[in-house]
C-alpha cells in the first residue's frame, strides 16, 4: 500500500487527485474508492494510503484510506489579529448591506410615487406609470 497527499478533491463531482509520496504522476481518486463510513470525501493536504490500479485512462488510487489526524498537516492557528480582522470585515459587510437595503427602499418609494391607478376601465393593466 502506498501513501500520499490529496492534491484536491471536488465534493460536488466526487473526484480529485492524489500526489503519491514518491512524487510520481498524480493519481485519479474517485469517491467510490474511499474507505470510510458515511459521506465519502477528502480534503486538500490530507494524508492517505491507497493501492495503485490501472484504470481505463491511466493510474487510479483504489482502497483510499485517510490516515490519522496526527499525520495530516494542520492549518496554522489563527492569531487574535486574524480573528479581529475577520470580524471587522464581517461588520463592514453588514453595514454595507444595510446601506444598500436603504437605497433599494428609497428607489422603491420613488417608483411607487410614479405609479397611479388607470382611469380606463377597458385597460388590461390596473396600473399605469406617470410620465413627466
């Protein structure tokens, strides 16, 4: 059994590629070859063990097994500055969204001011737009 690192894996499409530790060619990895219970997925950077088999279009990884978390590279812990910057960005986004909502409301009120009921009973439309 060989080992390697997940290069990338697309959950929506159910496949990705693994870079073997011997740095040979990338291996195709299909979700059906992942040995785990429940939702079968892999994450970029995750360490895995696998068998190499010949597929219709080249080498594939088969019997893919995620290795212990201790063997998987961890994301660096976020510093307090990183957390504060993310929170600040979220607050700015919320404030920007609230401002945009107010602008949309103002535009709707302005448009409603230009709409009046039609005086023509034969008209198919119940409303007509005023023209200046």
